[in-house]
C-alpha cells in the first residue's frame, strides 16, 4: 500500500506511539456486576487518553500491534469510542490485528467505518504501507484466526537511505512450538527492520536489540486481573533518522492497577499489620490481601473486609495462614474444642502424605473458625 504525502519529513527523529493489548470489553470476572460495567467504561476511556497523549507528544505515527478488543463480541460504545479517539489525532494509526481481535468478516475492523488516517492489515502475510511524507515504511500482517503461522520466515526488507523500516506485528519470540506467530531472534536480526513494535506479551519488555533491529513489547496499558499487577504503560519510541538508533520511554494512561499484598500476621493484630504495609493512595486500585504466617485460628475475614474495603476500588482477602505448631497441644482437653482437635490430630498423625495433612489442617482451621463464629475465606 502506498500513501503519498507532501515530501519526506525534515525532522531528524521519528516519534512513534506504540501500544497494544488493551483487550477492551474484558469480562472482568471476579468483580461485582456494577463495577464490571464501570471498568469496561473506563477501559474505553483509555482510547481517548491514548489519543490525548498522541496529540500532546506530537507523535508522527501510532502503531497498535493487536488485541485492542478482547473478542469478536464488541459493544457499540466501544466501537464508537475507537472511531472518536482515532479520528481525533492527525497522525496515521496502523493496526495489526492479533489473536483476540483477528481480522475476519465479523471482526470489529470489518463492521465499522474507521477514520481515513487508520490503516488495518487484513492478510495473514507481511504487507507494506508506505508513508512518503514521513519517510517511513510500515510492514505488518494480521491474525485471521485465533492462531497464526510464523509470519517472518524468509522475510527481509531492504534498507534505503532516508527511509525508516518499521514492523507492526502481534507475536512472541523464541517460544518453542508457539501457535501465536512465533518469531525467532534470527528472523528479527535478518529482517532489515529498524524498530519492531510488537504485541501479545502483556509484560513490558523494555527495549531490546538483535543485529541492527530494535524491538519491544509495551505490555498491556492497564491491568485486568491479578496476573497483571503493578504500574502499566504505553511506549514512545524515537528513532534517529541518520543513525537509526532507537530510544524508548514510557507513559501511563491507566486509571487503576491491580496489586497483591502479602501480610505476615504471626503474633500480630491482622488489621494493624495490614495498615502498616499499605501505601497511602489505594482508593483507585484493586487489591488482594493475602494473610500469611502462623495463627491459632483463621482471621475474621468478614470483619477485615468491612473495615478495609472502603480504602479500595475493590478488595479481596485471602487467608493463607497456617495453624500454629502448638495448636494440637489443646487436643484432648475436656472441651468441645479439645475433643474436635483430638480427632483431627489422630487423623493428621496417620495421614498418608503431606497433601492429606494439609487438608486436615485446613479442616481444623475451618472448624475452629466455626467454633469462634468467624468467617473463613
């Protein structure tokens, strides 16, 4: 594809906004229904934040290598948000559909009318879009199914003076038997590409180089679960037109983040131990607090939830404490608690393996919590 312009850019650097793996319209399992709806609305607002960043940074080009939406079913509000956001920027926007937003007759890219500055790769083979006014060639391809064959096999782009070669592609490198467009370091080194803007990996990779090819994954711009904790970013890559050297920096457009906080409550009051470790600013975030250590019985999870949930957008509490080693000393006392523990201690002593012992210990934990009228999570 050839896109002519008013002549090659006179700027000494090319500035690119690189983002991927938004997974818009994620189901957000584990959140209450009202918060799930709010999170999907906030996800759509990431698009407008991305467009605002592009305008403020005055980027020359936006590269979006796939998984902008989470699946084929996309809400109307998401489609409208995409059209508005991309139409509000002056630079070209290039999309390489991935395994979640693969290009099919039913995909979002087939159904909606995108602004004229948006270019979507539609074939499962490497193509080229030339932007003469930028002095740039963008190579890329689309997933046209949930999986993709290797797309960079035998690929090589000739380097021309004054022209930058870019790659916009969804895939992963050096993963044996991958079904998601497996890419090898050797293929990247021999590709003739100056900067490869990749998608699919949800963790920020930092800037990498093999041969003369720089490449990176920005990760997802905002976490969607406890497997995507901490701060998340999009990338701004700047390429020196003469040396072809790439520098990379990051910008945050996220509204919320997921965090897991492990709290050892051995010999401590749980709520005080939690407060001693909590950062000051948590009200916008989704937290999982995991209680660890040795205790006499399970913590009062309901009390902790009631006292702490106002500090977060959403809170989960998990009790992973272990019974204190001397807990069995109370077994055999002439009390209901002693009789209960004696029976479980006998079962624990004759357990066949460690897994069975752990199950018996958990039963003791639940039983003691029930005796104390506490809730176990």
